[in-house]
C-alpha cells in the first residue's frame, strides 16, 4: 500500500475575517499527483500557499510524512531535518530581476543550511541542464522568453529535491505551443517520482494526475481520476 505523503484534515482559512477555505480534506500518497480546479476566487491559490507553509491555517491540520507541520495559527517552516521538502512555482514566477538565471536557481540552496556558493551553483547548473536551459545560466530573467522563465522557475523549485511540487496556473500566460512543452516537462518530473499538485482551469486531465480536488460552488470534493 502506498505510503501517505500528505494528509490535509478539515483545513480552514480566513482572510480579513472571511472564510476563504472551509473543511478541505484529502490524502496524497508518495508518487501520486493531484489537479485542483474551481471557479476564480474559491481559494485555490490560498490553499497552495497553506500547503507550502506560507500561510497559517485557522482550522484543521496538515501532516507531511507523518509529522504535523501546520495546525491552527502554528506552522513549522523548517521540517524533515531542516530540509525544504516542498517546492512551489507561483503564477507570477517571482524571479529576481537583478540576479542571473544561475543565481535565481541557486538561491534556495543558499538559504538551506548555509550551503556554499560552489556547491549551490553546481546543483543549480545540473538542474538547469535537466530542463534544457543551462545555456541561459548567465542571462537575466528579462532576457528570456516566457517559456524559458517558466523553466527557470521550475528549476529553482526543484533544486532542493522536494518531495512535493506545487504549481499555480503556471501555463496561464503562455501560448498553447509553449504551454504544451511546459506540461511535457511537468509530466517527466511527475514520472520521476515527485508528487505534483497543480492548479489549472484547463478541462483536460494531465496524464500524471491520479486525483482531482474540485470546488463545486459549495464544498470541496475529491475524486480519483
């Protein structure tokens, strides 16, 4: 039986005293991936931010690898022997304009246990090569195409070898051809064993997804797909 990687129990979140998320529950086994769908404003991005431990929750708990990492008003930002086990790519990407591609990708390793620059750059170069963007290592984000910036953001999220990769509508601003290429890369990441939770408005089901979390207008529902 697959080992449970992530358990979300009755998660609730308020913003400005308004309920944004109510009673969200699901379980994700190691190696499984999930698609999240729902109308704009239903709390999809807020849910991802809670899972990334960027937002405290007001109800329920989040369990990662058997350890409670978030419960009411309490979040463990460092867990799993101080490793960053969760990677996230925001829709806006948030690449640092004053840093080169290599520096952007290496940044999480600078922040993780004080890894030195030589080791961080070596790991960043390897991840950039995996995504076919290593030839842009010394360019700046402004010099890249939209698809190239997406791959840089993916490389940065993957450089610390997370067990879960959270993706927030990352193909929304891309043309269809580039979006298809990015999705092919994401599918390869999923096949490699990294669990992926992907927000999308697209109606197609990515081949790697085994579960669908959907807001039907009144409640969050989970279905196997």
